[in-house]
C-alpha cells in the first residue's frame, strides 16, 4: 500500500460517508486561492472531530490553530445553536480567510477567531475567569503541543476530550535522535501523559491523504 492508495481510499471514504459539502468545499477552495498551506485535517478526520464533539454533547469547544477554518466548521456543526467554538490563530491573514469561510458556512455567531500567538491568547483567556471546555483541539505549532495540553487539562471538564493532532509526524515520535522538534514535543506529551491520573489517553497512527501521522485522544477523568 502506497501513499497514492491512502489518498484514493480517503477520497472513497469521503465520497461515501461525507459527500458533496458546499460549505467545506468552498472553505478549502478559498483557502487554496488565498495561498494557505494545504494542512487542514482530512475530510474523514474532520468528521471524526465532529462525531467526537457530538458524542459528548460538546457545547464549548476550544481550537488552537485555525488556518482557514476547515476543522473549525466541522466542530461548529457539532455544538448546536447555543454552542460556541473559540479558535486561536497566530496569523492575522489566515484568520481573515477563516472568518470569511466560517461566515459563509453560517457560523459567524457560533465561532470566534482570536488572533495572536496562542500561548499569549490562552493567558488572556485564563485571566477572563473560569471557562471549562468540553473539547479542546490542539493543532497549532507542534513544539508547543505539550504546553497547550498543560493549559487545557485543568480547563476541560471531567468527561471532556482533548485531541492533539500530528503527534506521529512520519514516525519521528519513535526516534529521539530524529532532530524533529515536533517529534520531540510529541514524546514530551506522552511523558506528561504517562502516569497522569487526570486523563486517560491513547494515540492512534493514521495514514491517508496527509501521509503517515496520528493523533492523541485524551479523556479527562
Ligand atoms: N486546525 C486547522 C489546521 C491548523 S494548521 C484545520 O485542520 O483546518 C496550524 C495553524 O496553526 C496554522 O494556521 C498556523 O498559522 C497556526 N499557528 C502556528 N503557530 C501558532 C501559534 N503560536 N499560535 C496560534 N496559532 C499558531
Ligand atoms: C502541519 C500542521 C498541521 O496541523 C498538520 O496537520 C500538518 C502539518 C505543519 O505545520 O506542517
Ligand atoms: Mg493538524
């Protein structure tokens, strides 16, 4: 099985289980048009986030790393009329593209995109007072994934989920000598999770149109 087959099968799955989706297709097209990198979650992964959020009846979602708002739209569709998605993005231009995509998808009132380095924005959010999240999706600069997890853990309600994307990174997580800072950060995340009683976690390796990667799923106890 080659990367070509992984992509074809992701496309087959999307065709059968997702189908044509005008808002998501438009978001990807506008993101490509604006020159954003094609690193959004794949359609099957986007739907997984959506299903996870619905499974726990999430109403309050935090996303770290908006890009063009593709995963944001999947999450916004899960939280219901009263639900809220807060999404953090360092790049003001990307955030502008995302806001337009999100508005076109009908979620201007559901989603707030905040611009700035996420660690700074998170410090401000923490100072605003208690805001327990039902689900946190960590998908920004991979070196800071452990810090985002550290921030999210006490702010995610028991029974809530934290999902960290891109923890396998072509397998660099398995090699401490790889020199990949993201791989080392993924190892740090796993060291934090080892023996951490406040979460129960697993990591799933994935193949698909984004190559060989994976995600960590954490249930807050
Ligand atoms: N979640 C998106 C993809 C995010 S790609 C999706 O699946 O559709 C990662 C994003 O994180 C990029 O847009 C990048 O600009 C942003 N990013 C990188 N460093 C960041 C930081 N320190 N704070 C906030 N966002 C950051
Ligand atoms: C990158 C970021 C992502 O969120 C992703 O899914 C793949 C790649 C990146 O920064 O290269
Ligand atoms: Mg990602």
